[in-house]
C-alpha cells in the first residue's frame, strides 16, 4: 500500500509536469509568431514634401542634402519611419499636404490660418534668418545708407514670410522698393545676370560669397516647424516624441547643424564706395617709426622694412584677396 501511494504521487507529479510543458509550448507557439511578425513588419512609410530651398536641396551628384533633410533622417532613427520624398514647389506642397498626397514637410512658419488647415510640430525644427544680399561692387548701393535702396528691384519669394519681413523692414526705414518674385537660387542668379533685380532676400548661407555677393543687413528671423496633414495625428505624436528624445540626448544637435549649413563665412570684398575712394586717392599711406623694436624697423642699406607692421599689411591683403589694395609706407 505504501509503494502504491508513492507511485500515485509520482504519476500525479508527472502529469502536472507534462501539462506545464504543454502549456509552455502552447504559449511559445503563439508568442513567437507575434514577435517574429513585429520584427518583420514593414516600416511606416511617410511621404515628405520636398521643395528646393536652403534647408533641402540636391547636390551636383543628385544626393539630398541640407539642414532639414539631415534632421529628418536623424529623427527617423527614433520613429523607424521610411521616407518617400515627393518633389514639389512652394505652392504645390501646401496643396499636396492638404489633399493627402504628402504627409509632412518642414521649414514652415506658424500662422493662425495655416494652423486651421494643418498640424504643426510642438517644437520648432529651427530658425530662419533672412538677409538682404547684393553685389556691393556696385557704386549705387551702400551698406551704410539704406536710402540707396529706394526704387531698387528686390527679389523675394512673394507671399511668403520672407516678403512680410522685408516689407516690415522697409517700413521701419521709410523705403520704397519694387518686389520681384524669385523661386530658387538658380532663378536669383539668372535675374541678377539679366538685371531684373538689384538685390534679393535669402536665408543665411555662405553660398553667395562664392559669387561675390555680400549681405547688406538682416531683415528678420522666425521659428520654423514641421507641418503635417490634419488626418495624420499618429505621425505628429511620433514626431513630437522623437524631437523631445533627440533634444534630451543631444541638446546641441540642431545648433551644430546650423553651424554646418548656415554659418556665414564670407571673404570681405571692397564695396563700390571703397573702390571709388581708392581710385581717387591711390595707395593707402601708412606712417611708421624707423626704429620701433618689434613694430617697425627700417634698414637704410637695403630699404627693407620689418616688424609687425608688415604682418598687418599682409593680413589686410589676404583678407581682401589683394583686391586692388596697395599700401605705401612713409617713414
């Protein structure tokens, strides 16, 4: 009897063990396919409106570049999105966003009217700084006298925030100009070459320095946001969470992007006024002491002048690329 009781106990334990194993196998058979399905589920495709501007552009090899492009790609590391870029221009992108052909686009200033038609990201994606640019080798334009702009034709994206800023800036200084619509950098270059515009408004960037174009002044700045189709609250929530996470993990990320893409790095050029002065006055005459140790030393036998004064002259020439700049030392 005693052995019989032990046998029944062992059999009971075995039955329970088998049941437990079967239950575990059953659970695994359900859980593993779910996990596998999650891992192999396709990424959410997000359609991005892509219009050519300073924040988004394609280089000469056709590769996408820019502050906005790089920031969005970084945010996709948090969201897991896969992007489908849809090319459009300024007006087309708004239409495509509203009718659902695209889901998101960046670089948009906030307005109450727009907020009724689309969703804005909680936080700005950056800041736009607009400058007035011109070829300052012209003698009829001056950085010190804004009145020289009266009557001039200024290229600006009409109907956009940049034109609002330009208008407010002109009203502040009592200026009257003619606004001419421009669409992109190539359009600006063409209109400058054809004398259809005298100057233009564009975002902060060093691109124009390569063409001998300089800034006159900054006309305004504003925060810019991502905007989304009104029916894509799901994307907005994921985007806002990703932007907050990026800011917490890399608080200086957008500042570094600004330095990378927008830092003004101009080589100074002589303005038309300065060139006219040099033409009238000739060489710039600098007086020096014939024996001022470290600053200027004159050797009467060779006529050679040495010291920091010569370093200064070379520095001045280098800064201006030797643009018709001549110094004459007078002892």
